[in-house]
C-alpha cells in the first residue's frame, strides 16, 4: 500500500512525492511478492492535487517528475487500485511528453515544497 501522507495540506503533491511514488511503484513492479498496489491518502482527503504554495528549484537527483510518474503508472503491469477518500483533484500532462507537463519549466518541475511525503507500508 502506498499512502499519501501530508494530511495537513490535504496530501498536496510537490516534487518529492512524485519521485517517491514513482520509486515505490517501480519497486512493486520488480517485487515478485507484490501482486497489487493500493494508493490512498491519509486524513480527510485523497489529494488536493499540486501544492501551489511555491515552486521548488529543480533537483539534479529527480528522475521522474509528474509526467514520469504518469508513465510509471501507465506502464504498471500489476493491478493498481486507488482508494479515494474525501477530496481528490485531478492533474494532467501530455503522457509520454519527455517528462514535462504542459507549461512546466525546462526540467518539468510542476509543483512546490518538498514537505509532502509518500510513505509505503507492506
């Protein structure tokens, strides 16, 4: 299970959770013991979408970004269930767009603060 764990801001996404969620999905894909992945949000909302409180600088270590995460989800070969609790806001980008959402800067960074965390539990 992957839990979006920033309930104080309704699990708003920024760069860090995009990376963490993509990494957890890749790990689950490669783990033969994992047969299904469930994504949920902690607290009263699934996710408020992108954290718009500011835009973090691009990080050299970023591998996925928002559209990279979308690509990982699209290519995920196992059942993937989203257990939406409360509010959920949609986000979009051009899938397979080279990792850049429409209107994003040159690195594809499309959100803000690094305080959001995606946590995984077995």
